[in-house]
C-alpha cells in the first residue's frame, strides 16, 4: 500500500514542473474527463507507472484545483461538507476528527481557493502543500531595504572569559489539561490518554495511561510541573528561561478559543510563574484555534487571532514590561532589553512564514506579512547602533522544511546583514534535538562562511522522544553560547510512572569539543557557527559520531539508523538556515519528506503540527474518487465538472 502510493507519487512528480504560466494546454477537454484519467491511471495495477506518465499531470492538477475552487465558490458549508466526506471516505482520519478539523480549517482553504488565480505561483505553492504534487516554486526575488550598509569592520566579539550565565531553554510543552490517568493510551487518534469514547475511559481499557505521560499522548500537567521542579533543582541560579512556543495540545479537531485561552493562561500565568523567575515566550503554531490560523493584517476576514495576542501580551507583561507587551499585542512579536545586561531579546512570530498557515496563500503572497521583517530591521539596526547583543527567538526554525522559501530568503538577508549583532537564534517546533547553520555563501559552505547558529531545542511532550529541557552556559558580555547541557527523564525506566527522575543527558562541548581538530575544550570558548560547521564535517567523516547525534535527536527513543540519502539529507538540513537549501523534497502525504528517521508518520505529523487538511489528498486515487462521489451524492458541481478546462470558475 505504502509502496504503491509512493510509486504513483514518484511518477506523478516526475521531473520538476511548474503549475504556472506557460504550462501545457490540456489534452482532455473537461475537468471530469481529466479526473477520470487520474483515477483510471492510478487504479491500473502493475501498469500504473506507464499510465500515470501518459496523462497530463499539470492538467489533472489544474482540474483538481479548478473543481475545489468551484466548490469554494458555492460557499464554506458546501466546501466543508464535501471535503469532510473525502476525509471520511478516503479513511484519512476518524470521522469525528475529519468533521472537527475540516469545519475549523476548511473555511480558510476555501478563502484561498476563491481568491486564487490558476495558474499562478500561489497555485503551485498550494498544490505543493495540500496535494504534495508540485515542487516548490523558485523564490520570488525581493531585496530587503536596510538603513545602513554592514560596517566593514563588523565582527563577532570574542569571549570575555567572565563567569558564564545559565539560561534555560524549554519548548513545545503541549500540555493536555484533559489528560486522564487510566484512559486508553492506544487509541486511533494523534493524541490519546483521553476518554474519547466509553471504551477509552479509565477502567474500560486494557491500555491505561500512567500518571506521567505516554509517547502516544501530549504532556499531563504532572509532567510539566515535574520539569519545572527539575529546572529548579539543576539550575537554581538560572538568569532566565526562554520558551520557544506551543503550549497547546494536539487534538486539533477539538481546540477552540476557550480551550486555547485557558491553556495559555494555565501555563503562563499559573505553572511557569510558580517555578521560573523570568520567561521570554514565543507564539507557537498550536497556540491558536483553528490550529496554525494566523491571518495577516492585510487579509479581509472575520476570523481573527487577535485574542491570542491579547492573551499572550497580558500574560507576558509581568516578564517583558508594558511597552514590549503593547508590541506583542500587535501580532505576538516584541523586542526588550534584558534588565541589567547588554542583551536584547527579540521574539518574532514565525507563523507568518509557516506553510500550514493557510492564510498566507493569498492571491499574491505578501512579501512582508504585518511588516514584521521591516520591524526586525528597525530593531536590529537600533541594537547595532547601541552596541547591544541580540538573541532572536522564534517557534519554527527558519530553515526548516515547514518554512516557505520566500519568507526564509528575505529573513536570511536580515541575518546576513546583522550576523555580528545577533549572538544566536533559538527555536523549537521540530520536537527534536538539533540545530541549523546559516552561511554567507550557500554555494561555498565552510567553517569560514558559517555565520549564524540556530539552536533548536527538543520538546517536553513525549510524542517524539523522552521529555527534555536544555541549559545554555552563556558569556555575560557577548551572550555567545559557550556550551549547552540537555536534561531528560527516561520514560522507559521502571519507576517512571511513580517518580520521573531527571538527569543530565549530554553537553555539546563535552561531546564534540575534544573530537574536533583543533580541540575546543576551553570553558570560555564560544560554540561558534564555525564550531558547529566543523561538527557537521565530523558527522560526515566519523559515522559513529553521526549515529550518536541521531540517537540524541529523540533522546534515545525509537532510534533508527540513518545512512545513505538519509544521512546526506540530514546534514544538508543542518547546513540550511535558509529553507530553499535544506534538500527537503515534496511528496504526497508526507508533503515535505521528513527524513527516514523518527518513528511513525503519526508522530511526525504531530511534531510539526500538520493539519488534517494536508493529509486529505495524500492518496490521490482514493481522494479523487471520494470527491466525485461526494459531489454526486450532494448533487453539487456538475456544472464545473463538465466545464471546459480553459474557462475559469465564477
Ligand atoms: C568599527 O569602526 C567604527 C568607526 O571607526 C568604530 O566606531 C567601531 O567601534 C568599530 N567597530 C568594531 C567592532 O571594531
Ligand atoms: C494497541 O492495540 C492494538 C489492537 O487494538 C494492538 O494490536 C496493539 O498491540 C496495541 N499496541 C500497544 C502498544 O499495546
Ligand atoms: C465503561 O463502559 C461502559 C459500557 O460501555 C459505560 O457504561 C461506562 O460509563 C464506561 N465507564 C466510564 C468510566 O466511562
Ligand atoms: C470548547 O472546547 C471545550 C473542550 O473541548 C468544550 O467543552 C467547549 O464546549 C467548547 N466551547 C465552545 C464555545 O465551543
Ligand atoms: C560564493 O561561492 C562561490 C563558490 O566558491 C563563488 O563562485 C561565489 O563568487 C561566491 N559568492 C559570493 C557572493 O562571494
Ligand atoms: C574548523 O575546522 C578548520 C579546519 O577545517 C579549522 O581551521 C578551524 O580552526 C576549525 N574551527 C573551529 C571553531 O573548530
Ligand atoms: C532509558 O531506559 C531504558 C530502560 O532502562 C534503557 O534501555 C535506555 O537506554 C534508557 N535511555 C537513555 C537515553 O538513557
């Protein structure tokens, strides 16, 4: 089944092609005929490969987009009804998940489709994200305007040698306040440990959830508090904590404003203040309802996420002060000087570059949603003039497979301009223990051209590895990272469900420093971009070091070996602070191929917050046939099924 799907997908993809101006003209005349070709070709069994190659792929995809656009013009209700049928009939998710998720996210897609030109760059992008059938379009060139050129003598300051600060980094806590001890941990949904049905209820299931969590479930409150206590135990003198987003659990088909507000308030106003002295927060893609829904200011819609910004700004105000909180109330971004230091914290909203924020698929995609990039330039320029050091905090790493290439390219121009003012960038989102490097020249990646480090912290939630947090040892003058130590609690140890024990897992400098040539073991030496580039070179040359790194990504949980293409792509991603260089390829279902490591698709989807919508067309054969039968059943759309492909739906 999986293999067959892959063959179909691979042949549909073929060489890279664009669904934009100048594509082949349709050979078939109506959308209906083309869709039938699609179905016949992919149900042909052993000869499917040949048949798929013989259909006009671009026409088929145009037809599919045209039909969905026609449906969207019938209104949100018709669109949601039909897509829900497709989700249920194609067996994408349980019925309740299909109904809930599509009623929430469907109207955003319908909005995109109503405004979409076919063909257009945006249609290609939509095809890439939603169907996984188109390669990413080339970056639309745009040059960021800077108030001044980079000073010719600009350089990263060297370490001061003064006593380092300890700074905690936590991420993706995904706390499920509806977690029930004793509820079924072996359910059919992306997170379990909830009494979804009577059979899942405590006492009725053979798979009762323990007190401190399960890898099929998001974090219980007990696990969240256990981590804060461990932080207090291991780093009682921490200067502050950075939290790179995603408070809310992953039952995305149920989340609503009431729940998200309650979750955000519980974490930021109750739990964190009880244990942590100061927290610099970030808005994650799960911290909204519908999930990933962050309309930009330019979009005309009644669905607003202003309530998210209001909630965050008021919760963060006790840590960042009222001026920065007022800024956070605009769209979740703020810039603030850490008191008594030369460090400026800049927290920005990466959801404006996130491929699953379907609001971004506007008729013509905005170059700078909400003017956030312009704002970053203003803040960084002022920081440079004042001689400040900057830490950039965001949720989604800006070089990841989830980051739209255009936004990532524009952001990278800013990184390149201010690389000596920004001491480091800090993200979460992937749930994995990893990092990304930026280069001044991506065609000459070396220790010399490596010029920015993105530190990506792994998650608390147990869905993709043992629960964890990081502590950085930081130069108090340059704010360069001198080392980091990862702490974990091992879910597989026998006493875990009674009393999770937290322990040091590894330190970056201890692990890699002595293996490098020359060795980097001095406590005062910064882990520079050059250091990390050399670590990736070590991965290439010493496979055992690389395999140990792979094991650490999930903190020793469900470790799989990674060699050949997997290894090449992994190292490519580590060397891509800009997303067009990350070697991530598009494929149906798993749209952006996550590397062969990690565990099941279920866990990976959850890790990157994939919406149900992008799973709908994963199996194009099933979904196209479900689409046709639903439209027939509901007596919808015969008009555009029969329409010639050259006419645009009204
Ligand atoms: C660069 O040169 C300018 C002007 O001479 C000077 O003010 C500044 O301190 C220098 N910066 C560095 C990092 O050396
Ligand atoms: C989950 O349940 C299925 C059947 O309902 C069973 O086959 C499987 O072994 C269970 N998984 C675990 C981890 O117990
Ligand atoms: C367990 O299942 C029975 C029968 O379906 C149901 O009546 C009962 O309410 C369930 N128990 C709980 C705690 O929900
Ligand atoms: C929001 O979700 C919660 C939990 O699923 C539910 O109890 C509540 O009724 C929902 N509220 C609204 C306004 O839909
Ligand atoms: C980047 O590196 C390539 C390959 O070494 C080189 O040809 C090119 O000139 C470099 N670009 C810049 C802007 O330095
Ligand atoms: C990185 O490796 C190069 C040799 O390839 C070496 O010259 C340089 O000093 C190393 N830098 C760091 C920071 O380890
Ligand atoms: C976690 O505990 C299990 C069982 O004791 C052990 O096999 C495994 O190596 C441990 N993992 C780590 C990362 O220590």
